[in-house]
C-alpha cells in the first residue's frame, strides 16, 4: 500500500511517544487536588490542549491561569516517564529534515521534554499549543506545520491517535492515518498499531511492511 505525499505530520503523544504514564500521574494528581474524579479527567485529555481541558473543568475564569500553570508544571515533571513508541526512532531518523513535522496539543516545553526523554530527534518544525489560537479538532496546527514545510496540507499525511486530532488533520485536508488502539475510534481510513514497517522515499509513503489494524 503506497500513499503519495510530500510531507509527514505527526502528533506526538500516542504516535511518537508513550506519555500515558506521565499523563495519568499528572492529571490524576491535578484532579484529586480539585475534588474531581481522576479517571474521568484522564480519559478526556487526549488530543486536547491543557488550556482547553482546564476551561472545561474549572468554572471560575479567574482560577484558570493558576490551574493551567499547575498542570503544565506537573506534566513537565512527569515527562521523564515518557518512552518512544515502536518504529518512531527508525522512521524519523530516515526522513529528510524538510519533510516532517510534529503537531502536538502540549505546550512547547512539554513537547521538547517528552521527545528528549524518549530519545527522539527534535523535529525541524514543531507546532505546539503555544503556536495556535485554536487547538485540535481545529485544523490550525496542521495547516501551520504544512505551511512551514512549504507544502499544501492536502499533500500531507497526518498520523493521529485521538478523535480530536484525526478531525484536525482531516479538516486541514490531509490524509489521516490512525495509530494504536485509540486510533480505531477515529474516522481514519487506515489504522496501524505503531510506526514499525513504514518508510517514506521520494514522495511516497510505503505501508507494505506495516501491520494494518484497519485498511
């Protein structure tokens, strides 16, 4: 299975890195400190900017800046628990510098900390929650990343594990590939368990060596 494309746009958490242990630790503590059900909170944060989650959970706007600063601090502290997902290092190190980007709902400091903890290279283009006015499922992040790579979003492939992220990629006009078990909940036409077996060469993403969960 080959997909013509001029660039690859990756979500970070759940696609390149496994940050779930740190996410669960940070958000559970944050939730308990506010008398919120930790399991419900941790279930709703994937693919969403922390600012957007805080806005949903903290009723008083005056309290939101402190609440946001607290979760950002807790998540950065827990970033050391992050590991690389299978196939991520091999695929990223095989790609030319100007052909890939990372688009994440995390803030810049958190994204860099997680990539470093996982031993993955920093992307040539990194779009984070700090760079967009509207987070996923809005297409802003993926459009911005494609623009920085100098390509039309319609010629890109987006890798996403969340419903919000997949909607953002599709809204930007890109071809979306779902990743992992959470990827099955998206509308992505193709879902892979991880990035093993994927290669990109001269404008073609080759999925021949990948295991497909949906196609």
